C-alpha cells in the first residue's frame, strides 16, 4: 500500500506540475551556482522570480497588457495555437524565465538564441494593413517593459511593500539586460524610465474583437484541476487588480466583480501557503 501524501506534498506536486512538460512532475531547469548564471550574483531577480504566486499574478497582468498592442497580439493570433494550447504557451514562457534566471549561462544564451530564431520567422500584416515583425526592437521593448513592471508590481504588493526604489531599479535593469539580448531597443533601465516608456506607447494600444477574444480565453480558461479552481479564480482576479486603471478600463474590467481588499488578502494568504508547501523561506535564496 502506497503511503498517503501529506497536504504539503500534495499542494507542492500540483503546483510544480503546472510548470512541467506533460508527463513530468518538475520543471526541467536545474539551478546553477549563482556565479555561473547569466545574471550577476545578488540579482534581485533571483528572489522575485522564485515566488510562484507573485509571478503568476504578474504573468496574468502582463499578458492582459501585452495584448493591447495590436502588433504583439498579431504575432500570437497569426502564429500561435493559443486557443488549443494556452497552458503550453504559459509553460514555455515560465521555462524561459526560469532558464534565463537560474540556468547555466550557456543554457540561458541558447534559450535566448532559440527565441530570436522564432521571432525572426514571425511577421505579417495587421487587419489595417500595417506590417508587423516579432523582432521589431520597440515591440520587444514593450513586451519586456510590461513583463518587468508586472512582475515587480506583484512582488511589491504581496512580498515587499517597502522595497526601495534603488532595488526596484536594479530589477528593471536586470530584466532590461535579458530583453536587450532578445533584441529590444530602447530598453529602460529604471522604474521611472519604464513607466515613461509605457506612457509614451499608450496611444498605440487598442481593443478590438481579437483583443476581446484572447482576453476571454485567458479569463475563462478552466483550472488545471477541479481542486485548484478557487486558487485559479483568485489568481485571475489578482492579475486584473494589478493592472493599471487605464488598462482595466480598456479591457472593460473596471468593475469585473473585484472586491479589492478580499482579493489582495486572499492572494497574500495563498502565497504564504504555497511558500510553506514548496518549502521556500520568506525570501527565497535560489
């Protein structure tokens, strides 16, 4: 008779399975010694990217931001099988973040080169007739900025509310380094520069039928397992809550049934439970 799994092990297994390839139980990236990674020792990314809850909340928020850019949305719409494999797309994004944060430098550089090759083959035309290319430097900068700000904002909200601005700038600079290796330009180096970049690009953002369809797919996606349904709904609500107010308005999510204090309290509590289950210390030293 097989021993019963503890509650901690059950939760940990279910969470890790969400980031593993089908049939595997753990993500494929083995952490390298800090001095063998792409990012410098002591990088704030090592802490921030280790927190599962804030990364998932930030990831949802960044996806909803990114799809507001017609060119970013077009690449997904024209070349991705997101309708049938949204989970696979999210796993591949998580794997890229993991390997460029924690993997050996050679692994990280190989992953970046692979993404650049994929981007070089993605191009087309918007419904308006305007051309787009996935390796457009400014478009890559937009994607990088939205990810960096979303992950950072989730971390500040739920883990380090008093995070110093200089430490926030360090994180933005670390993410900028990865984005530049992907071809992004110009890439902001500080939080204030990133916010100004996003403000300047806002006139290019829009919502149309394609935006609404992709957003609905994300927000109505079923939970990985029935047992995870409450956590799944809470993460989606927290991701919406993390969006800038103007982005919520564009998506028509200003109301969205949000009860902000309950969402934030629930997401914070869930994060504590997941850190306990995954045996992570208060600030992960990965």
